[in-house]
C-alpha cells in the first residue's frame, strides 16, 4: 500500500506474506533436487504467512478516521447476505472448481454441483463470522485468536507447515517509498520486497535516456526499444532483488543514471539483443552472494494505491475450514530453485531463495505520480510479472504520449521480462504489419491473453478526478 497525504508526505506499507519458520531453501525440491510440480502453487505448502489483516490494521492505526468495527460492517453483510457474481467471477469459479474441490476436505461455498452463472448469489457465512470476530477483537483475533487456531488446524490437516508461532510473529512494516523523476514528474512507488517500484523507476530513467519519440506510441521502434529496456531491467530483478530484511538490495546503484546509461548502451535501433546475451548489470562494491489493485482519493486529497494478492487464482485453493477464506500461494514467488521459472516465468537466484521468515519477492507496483507538488496519477495493476510493465505503459501513455487516462488504460500492451526471451503482445491488438516487422527485427513475438487490469485515477489541474477501470476486466470507477 502506497499513501500520499495532502501534505505531500508519502508512506509505504509492506504487508507482504512471509515464509513460515519451517520453510527452507529447497522446500519444493525432491531428493534428487528436482522441482516438485505444483507444490508451490496448489495446496497447503504453497501458503505464506498472511499479512493483509495486520496491514489493514496498521494502516487504520496510523491514518484511519472511522472506527475499525464500522469499517468491517459492509464486508460482514456482503459475506452473510451474499454477493451477486459477475460473469467473469462465475467463469473463474467454474474453471477452478476441480482444483478447489481437490484440496479441501470439507464442502466450501465456492463449489456447487451445477456451474455458476452471472447473477448467482455467493453466500459465505464462515467468512462473515471470521470478519465479525476481527471486527470485534481486532488484528490479534486473526493472528492469536480463534481464526489463528482454525488456520493452523487447516494447515496441519493438509500437510502444511504454518504454525501458531508464525502467525504470532507476523508484523507488517512501514517502509520508505521509492521516489524518482520522469520528465519532471515525481514518481513514488513501492520499495522491496516488491521489485515493482525499483524496476519501474529503472524503466522510466532508461526511457528518458533513449529519448522516445512521443508521437510513436505504438510504432515498431517504440515497442522494440521498450522491449530492449524491459529485458535488461528484468535481468537485474532476477539477480539482485529480494527481501531487504534478508539481502542487501543495491538500490542506489540500480537507480543511478550512469549505471542505467551503461545498461542501455547496447540497445540498437535495428537489432534485438537475445536474452542469453543479457546478464544482470555488474558494478564494483556489490557482493554478489547473493492481484486486485485499487486506487482511491478522498475529499481531502489523501491518495492511496493498494495492490494486494493471494498470488494465483484463489491462491493455494485451500479454504480454512470453519473460517471461510482462501489461503495464498505466495511461496511460488520465491525462487524455488536457482534459474527455474515460477508460474510467471520469472527466474531468480540467491537473493530470492527461501529462508525462514523471509518475504518473497513481488512485482506489485502501487504508484503515485506527483506533478509540481500535486498528486496527478494513482495507478497499479494485477498481472504478476506483467504488473511492472503495465504500470510503466500507463505512465508513458499519459505523461509522455499525452493520452487521456481511459484511452491510456485501453491501449494495447506488450511485455518483455528478459527470460523467456519473448515479446508478449495482447491477442489481436497489434496489427499484422507491426507483428511482422517486429519479427523481422528479430523479436520472438507471442500473442497472449490480456496483460494487466489497471484501475487508476487522473487528477487534472483543477482537481477534477477521472477514474479509469480497465475494460479488460469487469471493474468500475466510482465517485461519491
Ligand atoms: O506479488 C506478486 O508479484 C504476485 N504474487 C502477483 C500475482 C498477480 O498479480 C496475479 N494476478 N493476475
């Protein structure tokens, strides 16, 4: 969560999950050192110690205006009275039905005999009771009380390793936000253990240096150059980024403009650098031992960008029996074996290896852009590894290419993350001619499902807010 107060003071709240105390580097490898398929993504071992409840509590303690209990009232009634499913929600639940059924011993409200359809009511009474307990007793109820007991009982039943001690030890952290500049705008974003802010600021600095032609938003040369920047930045992500409580992340160097100019020296107009020839940057002095997003602004001008996640669809698919909520599968965001890709195809090394109590690297990029002291843009997205390049493209489309926020959000997106050495573009959104020319240049172009799902707010000079919800989802933007 990234917060900018009307005074201009900014704060970052890290409520990222942590590895349980019993986790270790090779947790997901068998005795031959091979990755055990699916263990870091489905079922009880995939679960990191949850941070969201303590995160909301700490945010409320510092900035909340309404009583905690009052804030939970709508959530409790939505759980008890039920929500009406959108068509995407119905579709997703149907798609994941078998997996959810497989890992849960008792019936859960997400699974029923006949398929879900739009407008069906999903009632979650266990969740309603859990939220009511948290409303009455605060964050301690979740980490030390009845919910904690149910959670550990669920973990034990399913062969997980989460303990009461892990829950008791969890604490969200206030961190210093990362700040950089892009064409005179101040860009404030999330520090590690998310790689998002750092990678975004590297991309923006590199973009200024390659001097993109603002009239060429979708032209082959623009896509080509941005791809070359993205692959280099994600190579650094793989090598250097991890939980700053465990590893030294050389942030100053990685954001240094001279370092970045060195990184992009090899970018050529007419040639692709294969990812095999791109390594993370090197520099002296560094020891190499190495998704729902919401954007809000209130009447006073307080700006909040929050990205929060269970990781993949319905997380580990495990529902805490009796407590009614899904557990995450964030453990897959660790590098479970050096060089072996995770669900998002991201690779990593020592910096993001599993250690007890360590936070897994993230790509979440809640970001606030400030223009001459005023909040101009609040932005973020889900999308795993593609979050960073999505937020990056919204900033380019609005600030550099001058598009209105809704247009910027609707524009086709593309993504390159170093490995795989593939330029991903959204299905059917890029012309045959552009695809052919990118391929001619030497890019391995693959068309895929939509990239990112942005919910953002633009604030103009008069203080008028424009909310943009991504047409890729069934989200909406509202003012009250
Ligand atoms: O923290 C991360 O980077 C991932 N766990 C985010 C996962 C995500 O955005 C999935 N949504 N599409």
